[in-house]
């Protein structure tokens, strides 16, 4: 193996239900980076592909917090991907393209409302453990 080859990783498809405080949703999730794949990394990165959604989608994310900062990117080609984002007791409807910064310790959740596109989750440091 070449010296830096260990830092090049393929994304791994895993269900959203594998993430604490998240349930089933018709979303394809690719885990791109975490401490398991690259122990030296201090980031957790996952990409969610949102395609055709049922007319109604059930709540799939509970309010939770992390001991580190998080960034979410909402991206689509047609600017029509819409998420409901909650910080503590405040709720926002956010349309693509958008960046959401979630400071450590802030209870939050995000759920797709409509559209197609990509949702990227980047947890910047520490472990990705979520707690209520």
C-alpha cells in the first residue's frame, strides 16, 4: 500500500436508522468519513440523497445535541429542496441552496419537506454521539 492510500475511502451506504435518534426515511445515506474509516479524522461526514418522496413523510429525526459543532448543506439543482430545521424551540423552513451551522450543545433536528437534492452533514470535531 502506498503511504497515503489509507486516507482515500469509498462511501458506505448505511440506513438512516443506524444514526442515534433518527428513524426510517426514504433517503439514501452514504457515510463518507468517520473515526472508524480514518482514525486520525476529527470529522464525521455523511451525504443524503433525496429523490422522490411520498406525499407525506413521517417524522424521522428527534431533537438532539452534540458535544461539537455541526454544519448541514442543503443543495439541489432547481433550488426546490426544502427542509424543516429546528433549533431548540424555533422552527425554520429552509430552501436550497443553504448552509446551516449548529453550535455544539444546541438541540436540533432537520427533516426534508419536499423536493430533490442532497443534504450533507458535517460534524466537525469529537465523536458523533448524539444525546437528548
